């Protein structure tokens, strides 16, 4: 499974909430503007079949540091992100999961 995608979405939720609260630019995490990550949230939320990722979401993932995103995988459930959907996201975007993100 591809776990780093879930981490990415998790970070998006945290950063977008923090940046909206501060009413300022949230900055960058793993080479991604945190505001841009929110476009992936529909594809990783919920318990049932989420919609496929948008072209914008896949574009954001392609330009991110995927191994960096893997370091946030334990935060996903607390953010309301379904890990199963999050780990499937890279494959749905035609990306290869970095070895750092595989489950041992």
C-alpha cells in the first residue's frame, strides 16, 4: 500500500486549518504549498468509495517530496483521513510509492 499519500492529505488538513485561522499563507511542507493540498481531501476522506483524485490533486502530488510526506503517516486518522484511501492516492495519480512509504 502507498501510505505517503495519506500523510500528504493529513498535512493539508492541518496546515489549511492553521493558515485559515491565522489568515496568512501557511507556507510549504514537503515542497508543497499547504493550501494546494486541500484539493486532495475529497479523495482520501470517508469510509466508503471516495471520488477519484482531481487533476489538480495529482499535479500537487507530482511536485511534492513524497518520502517527506511519509513521515506524517501516523497523524492521518486523527485528521479524519482514511489511511486506505490516502495510501491508494499515488497509484491513482500514476505515481510510484517511495520505498520509505511501504508498510513492513
